[in-house]
């Protein structure tokens, strides 16, 4: 993992949290700023060498975990605020994050098998 990837991951996670929080409190500017920061972080990761992996782990696994976290936050806040739409959105995002993580895990497994076969 290089410095660009580390910085990109930090920016991506910070942006995702800011976006989710902005949506939760109804602050459109905060949500938009967070989305922009998240996209910028993702672009920084993709532009770096070995962009498909971070520390030998498929990037989808990391992004999937981030989506699971964001979904859990949305689900919890939705439950606390009695906002069923936000709660359901959180549940859906958690499930999508699990799928994304699983796809990344499958690519990791396939890559490891190919490396052992060399």
C-alpha cells in the first residue's frame, strides 16, 4: 500500500461519513460535500499503482465494509428517529456492502490460487 492509497481511503471514508450524516440531518450541502470528498478519495485510490488492491486485499472488500458501516449508521439513526425510510435505506446499504465485500473476497481467493499455481 502506498501513501496515495492510504490518503485516498481516509478521504473516501471521511466523505462517506460526512455524506451519510448530511443526509440524516437534512443538510444538503454537507451531503454533497461528503459525496464529492468520497468520489475524490476513490479517484485517488484508482489512480495509484496497484489500484485494484490495498495491502493485497481487493478494493471492493474495503469499500464493502465501508458501505456496511454506513448502512448500520443509517439504520440506527433511522430507528432512533422513527424514520422508516432511512432505516430501510440503511438495511439495503448494509446488504449491498456485504455483497460487494463477498465479490472482493472471491477475487482475492482467485488471485491467491493463481499465485500459488505459478
